[in-house]
């Protein structure tokens, strides 16, 4: 489960956040007064418990301005995706739901979401957040927040200057007396976790899937060939058959404890771990992930946004709410204050980046790529994670990686 990296958020901020989250993206026709014909009707919005009350408060101005009614239905976040897929085709379900970008491919293929337009605000969003909700060249949701992992370092042990490369990081740790465990690689124990490790793979020029020029993911697996093999050899060389820096024993709690207790000066993790480290008295610096393969280390960026139902009977009203009451600097700032995920709007993200920890995560995300939103991604994780563990435990890199790629391509029909 995701950990928030600001503890004890004030209730009023939570209300403001949920208010901002309350809508799904819609064509931005105007940023001023609401459309005159939006004065009747009802919007139904699905939200998790964390955001429900805030959405109601956010909707109050919209209701006062338009005469419309906004009904917020509270659901478990874990149920939103499946329930949306099940109910929208029957004409039920909400007009708008909050959701993650990696739901998009399944939503589009199932015909349950409609396209939206950011209008005049299109260039105001960080491009990675727009790409995250782009599928076959069409935008399907209004982004409001982004997050990624980054390099976290113990300032007391290795200072705050970021290493430019993986080798430089290892040398910094070795010089500080941590030759045996210079870096903590989270692998979800023996399950594998390529989500956290992905930036190292991209630094070898081996993306999981290729992307079109418009940011849409294709089904072309990009991590085969020599670039992928180079990455596999690098993992194996730093596992049990080589340096021993990578092991298959580091789950979430163990990794956090190793770093928080000063047993290792570097870890790659997300903003949700920061309270754990600060509570342990560790002064942290957050920086982009260093390159291991010579190219930019690009982590996955997860994006949260608002989807518009393809079966909404009040699509114009929903668009009005999203365009003029959600796609604003004020709304994104309020969302951030309630739940400090980095805002999708560039200007607001830069404003909150006055905090150096947030600035570090933002810099890492700006190097990143969207978490793939195509359905085929579901066929990748098991083979990919298993390959990571096999390599760490000393299996032949070329054979292991080639077999995993072949299994993925066979499963998706590529």
C-alpha cells in the first residue's frame, strides 16, 4: 500500500484535495464562467473514502453556480476499477471516477471511457502526465498528480551531492565505509520488483515497450536485443555471482530498515518512505536515479487522474466541472496540500518544489516515462520479475533474459 510522505495532513487540506480530485477531465471550452446550459442535471462521481468528503466540498461551488447536483459515491479504491468496468456497459456507474493511468488500456478496450481535451491548458501540464493518459493518440483523462521513485541518500553518511552514475554511487558508499552494502535494491524479497528497478534498465536503452512519437505505448517489446542483454548481464554481475550488491532478501520493511538504521547510505524508493526515514532521524537528500548503462535513467511515473464515462448522460456537465473547476492551479494546489503527490500542472509542481525533497522526486519524475497503460503490460510482470530474481541468484544472463522476453512476446502475441 502506498504510504503518504506527509504525516498528519490537516482535515481542511484533505477536503480541498478531494475537492480538486472530484472530477474527470473534460474538453476545456472556457476557464471562466460555466456554460449556461449546464444549469440542470446530476453528476455522479466515484471516489475512495480518502477523497469523498473533499469532492463534496469542491462540488459545492459548482452546484451553486450551475444549479446542478453532484452526488459522490464512496467506494473502496481497490473496487473502483472492476466496478467501473462492470457497470458502465450496462448504463450504470458514475459520470466520473478517480483512477490510475495504468487502468487506461483496459478501459479503452472495453469501451467504458470517453476522450477529453485539455484545450488551452494542454501545454500547462507536465508532458509525462499527458502521455500517461494517452492511448492510440487520444487523451482519455485529466491528470492531477504524478509520482515516481528516486535515489534517496543519507546525508550524514555520503553528503547530499548526487552521484552521476551507478559506479560513482558505489564509490561514494565504499569511501564512506559501506563496501559490503553500498546500496539497497528493493526486490520485494524473492518475488522480484522491476517497477523500482526500471530506471536502471532504461539507462541501458531497453524500454519495456516502445512508444510512438505522441507518447502512446505500442505492443512492441523494447527490452530485447543487445541493450536488454547488457542490462541482464549487469544485474547478474551485481548479484550472488558477482559483487553481491543485489540480493533476493530485501522486502519493503527490510529495505527501509537497512536504510533507516544507517546500514546502507543509498536506496531507490518512493516518497511514501520518507516519513519512515525522517522518524528514524535520518537527514535525507533526494535526487534523480544515476545511470548504470550510459543513458538517462528513466523511472516509471504513475499518474492519477479523472476518467469520464463513455455512457455518461451528462457529459457536457461533467466536462464543465472538470474543465473549469478541476483543471485549475487552485484545484491542483489543494489536491497537493491534502495528499502530497506532485501536481500534474507544471507551474504548481514547481511551486511545491520549494521543498528540496519534493524537488528531488520531481526531478526524477521529469526524467521518467509513464507506467505503461496498455493491457499487454499485465503479461509482463510475472516473467520480468522472475527474470530479475533468477539473474540476482546467479543464473545465466543471456539465457534467462532471452527466455523471459520470448515468454512475454508469446503471451501478448508479439
